[in-house]
C-alpha cells in the first residue's frame, strides 16, 4: 500500500506566487467578462463596445497568465512527486 505524504512547506512556499497570480488573474478575467467592460488607465471604466481592443487584450492576458500559473503549479507538483 502506498504511503500518503504531507506536502512539504518548501513546495507550498515556492508555489505561493503562482497561486496568487492564478487566483487574482482568473478572478479579474471573470469580473471583466461578467461586467462586460475593462478599466482603462486615465479614462476609467469602459464597456466592451467603447474600448474593444483593451477589453479583449486584458481578457486574453489575464487568461494566459492564469493558464501559465496553473501549469507552473502542476509542473512543480509533478516534478516533486514523480521525478
């Protein structure tokens, strides 16, 4: 029978940045998607129709950072337990 190991503190501390980036970027992407707008520097909140390039750029970057952060967490866990 395989022994269940606790997650070491070094692994958790090393992943904190990725976890924070994943949570906040995905949260902001969902927020902008549901509100159908984006905050534009110097101009304030603009809807998707008023600033479509900024909206899609922000949404794309937030989703990309979220996916990369989740991938980094999975890679770190995989290399710790299976390599």
